DNA sequence: AGAGTTTGTAACTTTGCTTGTTGCATAAGG
DNA sequence: CCTTATGCAACAAGCAAAGTTACAAACTCT
C-alpha cells in the first residue's frame, strides 16, 4: 500500500517558498515536486483555505506564504492537508455484529489511539522554522554534496 | 487511502479457531470474514509459515491453531502477516537530492519512528488471550445484543 | 481402489483510489 | 487586448488489493 506524501510535499514547498523572492507559480512548484501544476493547485487549495498561503492570479501571480515559518507547526499543516488517516493498518469491518471482531478492533483501536496521540503531540512541537534550521545545518555541512547525498528514499 | 485489515482479520480468525471444535475449513473462515476461501488461504499462508496455524488437506481437514492464545501476541501476528507498513503518511521522494526535502523527511521520520516504537511495544504486551477475555466480558454483558450492537465501524 | 473433500497455487478479472491530463472559465497586469 | 496565472470540472491512466476461476495435489473414509 502506497503512502500519502502530501504532508511531506507541502512542508517541502512551504520552506522553499520562505526562501523565495516573490510569488512562486504552480508551475515552478510542480517542478520542485516533480509533478504537474494542476496537482499542485489541488493540494495547495487546502492550505489556502486555512490561511497558510495566498494565491494571486495574473502576471507576477502565484503562491506566497500567509504566515512565517515560526508560526506553523507540523500539526497545522497535517490538519490543513485534510488530516489524512495516520495509519495504514486498521480494524476490519466484515461482521460488525460479531463480538469477537469488536473485541479485536477495540484492542487495536486503543493501541492506535495512543500512538496517534504521541505522534500529533510531537507534530505540535515542531515548527517549520525548526526544519528550516536543520536544512541550514545540512547546507553548511555538505554544500558540495547537493545532487549526490544519500536520501534514505525507498524508491 | 484504504487501510490494511489483515491484522484485524487474522486476530479475529485465530480467536474463533480457539473456540472451535476441530479444524476450520477455508470456506467456514471465509464466511466469518465475509470474503472467499482463496483469499483466506493466501493470507493464512503467512501464519502457517510461522507455525501459528497448521493446515490439513482432505476430509475433515482445514485449519487448526499451532499455539495457545496465551502464547501469541499482537506483535507476533503483525509480523506473521508481513509487517505491513504501519503508517499511511510518509516521506515524499520527489527530489532525493534536495536538502530541504531531506530535512523535512528527517523530521517526519523521527516522529514516526517514535510512534511506531510505542505501538509495537504495546502490541508485544497484548496476547490473544487478553482479547479473548475481553470478548468473554462482552458476551456476559450483552448476550442479547448479538446482531444489533453498534460496532464503531466506519463502513 | 475410488469417491468425495479440502488445501495450494497460478493466472486472470474486477474494483477503487490516486494521480495525471485536458479544456475552459476567470482574473490580474502590462 | 494579449499574455500570464489560478480555479475547477471532467475524463483518462496507472496501480495495488481483492475477488474469481481453474486445476493439481493430498488426504479420509468406505
């Protein structure tokens, strides 16, 4: 099962935008994300509704930040992309009336709820500025490695 | 994104098997899970390899437990169904060489690793016997509600 | 031995979701 | 008024999980 990379992508974009002079077009962002502009608009629409970004039409238009990086947490962005389900594993619902199934799902739900709580608490304590600072560290340490550094990607 | 219900289903089946006299056929199990016998065999194959169940061909054949419920934890079964990815959200890998993307993914990976650790630790401390005991409680409290009780299913 | 059951497995089909694509309307700027 | 952008809807493509079909292998019982 393929996972949802929207949160990661939007964080990626927002930090780039903070370092970018003026508005960033959907086309430019699409190149950053190796995708196409329509998908960018679709995804960014959620962020716009929450005021994290603005969009302008016409010449010189595009996307701009609605807040500073210090004022956005991972939790904010997670919610803005629609609070997608955190877990790829979950309860089955084949025989909703079966008490065995209910007991199983209850045990699983307890464990997942606890893990989700921990995760979201952590999300709430990390700002985009924290990530940008980490980026600056990486930049300072490995300026020559851009284009070659291992990334840990599965692909 | 639809989640993976295999863990839940296998737990469901194993507890039923413990209460069942003799071997349970794939057909019977398929009815429990509201699916078909070939899918059952496919999924149970993983459990068989790990020794949690046995299968017998021919007359009177079918599936039997390879261990007592006290000797199986949620973690055991999670692993036996192939340790499917726990999370439905994850790092994107659109520009593996981009240091911003790397910083983002690193922040996310840390948070997810912590949550996964907590989850699996909890899985390790819950046996199938614990769930069966919870089932017994539900049975004692609501014997007349079978077939009507709300289940919390999203469906 | 033979009939009837049941698992094992491979190949194919179906289904649902995500992403990509196209087309056009709308708005801003020069 | 032409160019550049976003906004949005409708449709196509790709992919993975689940369902289906078909048949071989193995076991039991009479």
